[in-house]
C-alpha cells in the first residue's frame, strides 16, 4: 500500500486566498483524521471522520475551516479565507478499527502551508 | 486540545548511550502508540501497545504499556545518529469518542 497520500506537500498563498488540502487515506481504513502541527501548540486534532461521516469537529478553529469526505478514498480540508496565523503543517492520518482492538494510526507526509 | 505529559522535553546524548522517555496521563487508554518524526516528514509509527503490562520491541526500541493504563515508556538502546528526531506518544481513547491524544514530544539529539 502507498500509505496516506497528501497534496500538495507545500503551499504558499496570500492572506485572503482559499486553500484546499487533499488526502487519500490507506485503502480499507474507516477513520480519517486531520491534524495541525505548530511549534507553539504541537499536534492538534482538527476533525475526524468515520465511514466518511464527520464525527468530531470540535478542534476546527473557526468557520473559515471546513472539511469534507465525499467517499472512502478522498478528503479535503479547506480554509477560506486564509490568514497568516493558519501557517502550519497539516497532517492527514487514517486508521482501521479492528474487532480485536488492535487499532493503529498512520500519518501522511503533511502539507506545509505558508500564508503571507 | 488535550495533550499527554511527555518527558523529557529534549535530550542530548552521546552515541551509544541508552535513552528513556515516558508519557503519563490522568485518563486510561486502551492503546498506546509511539511515533518518530523527522524534519519535513510526518510521524512514523514505531511501536503499538494494546494490553496493560505489554512489553514490545522493534529492533533497538522497546516500549511498555503501563500497568495502570495511564502511562507508557519508550527505551532506545545503543543510540546512533539516525535516532535524531522527535518522539511522540499517543493514547487512544474510545470512551464516548474515538480519538488519539498526543504527547508533547521528546526531541532527541545524538552527538557522534
């Protein structure tokens, strides 16, 4: 398996522009997570999906952030309008809930977002 | 957001030395995961633990699931320069939700 795939790897944009980050989870995984990582706040969970349904979006900073998962193999995180304080590395991760309780979570390589 | 207490925050060690780090929580977890993150990359899963008291090895790495289910430990034996990175623990909580709670990370630097 190719692992979790994210695109783009790097994004530089100007304040006010719309940004869309993309993720393809590992095939067969039924959970998908979006995280944000900064030096100040570490790894923060933004939102997670189970079977394409958003379960917990309490970590989404504000209404400028939205996430969708139209099918089991694709998810997007959108920021509109973007602001400089959104600059961070955004990770997508996926996991499979097993009946034996041996769950694991795998991360993508991340998207480094810079908002000027 | 919620984070686990991970210590130490950073370590500078000589090549060949052993390393120990730990994570503690006020909550009980069903699963503990340990990750390593290198600059410009995503966290890579090193070891997964599923039972209280479980001891699991992956090469020079050994991790343990604490008996109380509120802590976990990672040891690296005979460190080498490529062990440099940030190590994160993560606990999986399934009570009321399904979330991985992450530690604050231990930054490891190995001096050759």
